[in-house]
């Protein structure tokens, strides 16, 4: 990976990552393609939206269709036909949240995570090495390591154990990755470590300091947030943590979040984001606009001739009215899911493009102010 900082404006950063499958310019939002596809959309939709990178999930792709099958296609890019970059999560969060064992079995231990498939109940075990082996088969451009995630709130003792395990697994993972590269495996793949510590500043400092000392990592992520804490606690934790992260490598905040979350954390020096929110909310009727959220299922939109957002130039807004989108959702038409997902993802990706432009022009503070000002009278839109 080649990484450079193009500009800063306050703490906000505009950076460029050059990887095997193209350029990623930040701030960037990565649409979530858990199963190797963004729900309701195909690779042409993603290219038309200008997506530079999407996120796949190791847990799900390992269980179905299987990493060995994807390896036969030489990786996710050829399998899915999305030619740009992929980041793959380690699957640890899904093993933790979906693959619960019965009371006689512990989920995590010192060496990895035991889980049952949510598909057929079969038992599996993820280790720092095995999740990398899966991701080598997936040929993702950025591989996330296995970390020990805990839900919040939690005891300080459990969070201390989490950061201890995460550091040990990170050391094992980077050493294994270097061994594999020496064998010619994963030469074009990059690897990120994940900082844990809950919302405890002392523990975040320990985790960040220990992990960021491992210089061979290509980037660092902040994990374990947006899992039950208050938004302000998340913002304060990010602001505190970034000071311990290297400036010359990308910073990724995992699983976050709302448009407001993105703006607030760009303001705190984060480069990369992912979240299921734009597509999941689209499927449930919630659409994001310049002026805030709307629930398109509402009766007030049944006769509305306006586009979803008159400031938006996405395919959906250029061609269809709120009345039509309302009708599709109320009728249960599948086309609704595609059109709504296109709009929400366009909103997120366009917000990142505009944020980058503001940073390049050293106009970030005004951009952030305008973002919130436009939301003040949402009830009138």
C-alpha cells in the first residue's frame, strides 16, 4: 500500500491509499457487502455510485459459499465482478454475536474464538492464523486481524483481558503474515490491527500504544465502539485514541455509523468508515437527505411529486418521485429496495466526496457548520 496525506484542515484529513485494485481517496465510506455483494445491488450499481472499496465479511464468506470456492475464482474481485478494492473484516464480531455456544462451552479463549454456524449449527474455531488463511483465499486488499471484542458496558477486568488477547493475537498475526509473504502468499494484501479498550481512556491508551508499536501493520482501526455506549462517549473515545495512532498510516473506525457520526469522527482525524445503516435503513423505509432523515412510508409522501432529496443527483432522485418510492414500498415491490439503497449509498458516498473537497480547500469547519445548519428545519421538508 502507498499512503499519503493530501491535506489537513484542523484534525480532518484527506488522504490517498493506492492498492492493487485501485485508488481510495479519503474520507471514505465503505458500503457493506457482507456476502460479497451489497444487498439489492450489483457491481455495476456500485461502480456507478463511485464506490472505491467495499467491505466483505470473513465469517459469512467462510461459511457460505466457502473461501476455497472463492479461491478457485482467484478471489472476491473475479467472483463478484466488483473490480475495485475489498476490505474483509476478520469475522470475529459475527462469531461473537451470531455464533454463540451453549453454556458448557466458552466462546473465546486465549487462542481464538469457538462458535457455531448460524446456518447449520456446526462448530468452528477462528484463530489469528486461520482468519488470515481465509482472507488470503478471498484475496482482499485489506485484511482485518482477529481481535477479542466485548460488548459494552462491561467490567474493567474483562476489557483488560480483551486488550491483552488482542495484542497477543496481533503479534501472532503480523508474524504469520510476514512468514506467508516470504512464501509468496498475500504479497498484494494489506493488514490492519484493531485497537480495543471500551470507553476507558487508560485501556485505550494501552491498546493503542501496544498495537501501534507493531510497525509492520499497514493501518490501524478503532474497534469496539458503537456497541451500546452513548454517542458522546464514542466521540470522546475516538478523539482520545487517535493521538496515539501514527499519522502516516490510515485510521479506520469500524461499524460507524450515522451521517452525523461520520462528520464528527472525520473532525477527529478518522479516514475510513463502514456501516450497514444506509442499506439496512433503506430497506426499512428510512432515507437520508441533505436535511436529515425521512420515513418514505409516511402518508404525507403519497402524493409528493418531489424527489427524495432535491439536492441529490443520484439515479433515483433524477428519475423518480417520493410518491412513486412510497408506492413501491407500500406495495412490497422489490424494485423499492434497489432504488432506496442506491439513494442512501449515494448520499453517504457523496457526503464523503464533499467532505474531502472541503478538507482540500481548508474549509472543513465551515463545511461541518453547514452540514448541521441544513438539518435544523428538517420538519419542513
